[in-house]
């Protein structure tokens, strides 16, 4: 099967025939797209490399899902409506049809759920790697940025933190000898790693309410650090306020939680800064959008990230996961 | 050096500060871009993998140049004005600062020459691979597509064909024992492989004149085949009419030329179909745009690609280079 037939067979169902603003989708030198009038476009590219961004034993469905999810998470953090994406897929071999079918299935499931259309891309042979470029839109001036946080804003996060990092680290050690509750917990934590849910509805709900936002891909400490640097402010964060799932609570000791929740990465939740007067409205809006919003600290005029427990300063992570510093592959 | 510092140091000069429509460039979860009113957007993604799309000994400058050039060539074929691009760079190691500097230099040279701004992307560690997503614009309805060719149209190509394929195939065998003329020819042919010139000005000059267009990346036979399939027509092409460079003419025998010129790939010239009445105007416009336009055949109602010499049918290539069929790496 040649590369053109391969693309046609597995990705035809994802192409944006009839999708918003798609004048010409997959199959020419470039897609022809009609941007929505009066809107700005949000564009982001993220690459997943096998053995680095996902364990090599990850199911094809989950790789397809996650490759799109990490890009949609960036759009969510900008409060953008997803429109179109391009897929650059580098495959070691075209022999494994079932892998491709699974990959396209996972990618397609999330694409349909999110209302985003595949409009182009490239397929080539080489070490397994997926780069997706996603495009969204927002009415001019409404996109959420990193540089708008103000002293006094409440720092909040959606969902729960640390699940994916725990799911990655503990799997090998515990899975074989697990009881029923632990096995169920592991499955739930692993799902958080493999099939993160981009918080698109929450991001849209925060338009006009949040002063700054970022998605949590490298861990809270590092990602919040980007907001603080861009906004030229600091933050005081309560380590005990970080929201955790029941599975995470059951499978961790208190002392190990902060590292997993603040420096583990792969959460794909949103971290947002919200003026105190709008906090309640934001929490109601995010709950209505199917997520929850937990206050974890406050923005300060004094620079730097400071950690607290019950009002007392503690040592805590200052950096997230960094690809170019990690000695070993992330998984 | 962490990945953020690495990106800042080497790519800061390419970011679209002050570029057209860039409200927020590199450094947030997504770029914020303002599409030109009344225009459609053209979007394309292309990946280069080391050892497949360029020889492993290719200079960093040339890799940076070519990674952008192949995308700009797609925009050229659509008659689009370049606007913005995103760079997804996967690097085996961050230790080699001089490689990164060279890569950014080559990428930046072509970006500035083409008026396209770097607005985002991703940097990660893994086997060397570069995916660029390029965005251009064209007044609504003016983009050139593959599906507009009509029976009777003249088939034309810009520039010369076969140089890159010859530069790739002959280098190892001849370079060491070459005389001065041959050495100069090899350098010229290798430059065509390593630093292709996207025919952006020619593409823009063909707006309103061409009925269909495609860029030649996999070789004339395969790429023209895409136009014929999309337009539901055929073509009769004169093998002797294919334009060749002086270096190519000197370094080839007559019998080997057709395979190199029609199935060798990596030309990054444009193949366009033009109604006969507009041919002269198109040739003048493309010459004014710094290239040349050579008539090589005619579109026919009868499907299929037919090769001729002096009016007589001959056997000729029917396919271009295909990544998923090639047994060995392309280089």
C-alpha cells in the first residue's frame, strides 16, 4: 500500500468535509480555509515522540487520542474554539494496518467530540513521532494569555493533579501484585496518563473571567512559573489545597504528593488566575462546563513561587519536567 | 541549557514581532493571529526526517533552509502569500550549539527572504526530525488547486527538472575524481538538492492565469498524476521538452534523463496547467517573477499520462518517489 492509499483509507473519515470554514481539506498542496469574521486565530504545534511522551507499550488508540489532546489542551488554555488540525505522522512501517486503524480511531474519537476537522498533513517513514498543529478561534481580544495575572488574583486549577505522573511511575512496580481496589485505581490513573481530557469547555467558560491561563503539561510548578514570569508577579500556593483524585489519595503517602502534583507533568488541566470578585462566577461557570475549579493560592506582587502549608512556608518544586534536562526518556 | 532557553537563544530573531497579523507570537500556549480580511488561509505541514529527506551529512544551515522551503513550495503552488509558520523540532541532543545556530541561520535566511514569521512550535528530544506548518493567504477564490485542469490546457513547469535527483545520486560516485567543470556542476546540483528555491513569486504571478497547479516534490510523473486524477483528465507530455540545467545536460547521457527528470523528486518547481490563450501572458508574468515557464505538453480528455518523443509514443515513468514504497532511505 502506498502512502497516499494509506492516508485515504484511515483518515478519510476525519477530513473536514462540510466542517466550519473548510473550503478544501486533505488532498491538495495546502488546505483552503475561511477564518471566522471578527475572530482571531489561535495556533499551536505539539510533538509526541515514542518512549519520551508516551510509554512504548501505549495502545495505538491512546497515542492517537493523546497526540490531539495535548494540542487541544493548548487551545483550551487560550479559551479558543477548535476549528482545524493538520497531522504530521512519522511511522516506522506501514505494514501494521491494525495499529493505524487504532491510531485513527483514537484520534477520530477525540476530533469528533471536540468538533475539530482534519484538513491536511504529511505521512512519512521513520521513528514513530506525531506532530499535530491545531487551529482555533476566539472573538478578537478574548483569548486568555499568560501575561495578564495581577497581584491579588486567585490561582485556580481545574480537575485533579498528579494522577498521570502517578500512573506512569507506579505501573511497573505494582500492577502484577495488585488487589481489586488497587488494580482499579491503577487503571484510572493510567487512563489519565493515556487519554487526557482537554478542558475545552472550561476554557471557553472562563472567557471574560480569568486574567491569565496556561495548560498544565510539564507540572504546576514549571507552568505556573511561566505565568508568573510573563506577568511579572509571584505566587503563594497552598500545597494542601492541590486537588487530588480518590485513586491518587488512596495510592500515595502524604509526603510524596507534592512532587507528583507540582512537578510530575502530563496533567492537562488548566491553571488560571482570577480576580477575587469573579471567583464564584468562574467556579459556577466551570462546574456547568463539566469540570471543577479549585482555588490553590494567590498572586503576589513579590516575584517567585512560594509554597505553604497551613500558612507556613515550606520547600517545594520550582520547576516542571523539562525534555532537554531529563536524563532518561519520560516513560 | 533547558529547552526554553534553547528556543529563546536561537529562534528569537525569527519570531514575528511586528509581522503582519501577529498579535502574540512565540511564548504562550498558542499564537494569536489576525487573518487578513477577505482572504482565505492556506495551510500545509511537511516533515523532514534525517537520512530520508536529506542525506545525514547535510549541513545544519541547509536542513533549516529546506525544512521551510518544502512548505513554502506548497504555498507557492496554491498562489498564496506566506504569513506565519510553526516549527516542531525533534533533536537528538541539545549539546551541539553550533548545529542549532546553523539550523536557525538557514531557516531564518529563507524566512526573512520570504516574509514569513515564526509564531510558535515545539522542541523535544528524539531522532532528528523537523515538521513545519506554514500558513499563507490569498484573496477568496484565487488559490490555485489541483482539480481545475481542462482538456486543451498547456502543461508547463517552472525552472529545470532533475537537478536535485542527479545531485543526490551521483555525488558519492563522482565527487572524488572530478575535474573542475564536473566539480562545479556537482556543487550546483547539490545546492539544488540542499537549498531548493520555493517559487513563491512565480505562484503569485500565475494567479488568475493558471487553471491548476502543484509543486514538484516527488517527481513530475507522480505529481502531475495527482493533477490528472483530481481534474479527471489525462496528459500527453513531450520527454524532449523537459527543461534541464546546463550542469544537468553536461553530466547526463540522453537515455538516463527522463527517469531523473520525471521520477527523481526534490525539484520543488511548479507544474501548472494554463489555457492556451493565456500561455504567453503567463510566461511573461513568470519571467518577470524571476523564473521561467516551459511548455512540456497538453491536457487531454483521455485519462492517463502518456509520454512522447517527436510526436511518437514512448514508455515513461508513471509514478514519483513514494516514501512508503521505497525499500531504502532516500539518501
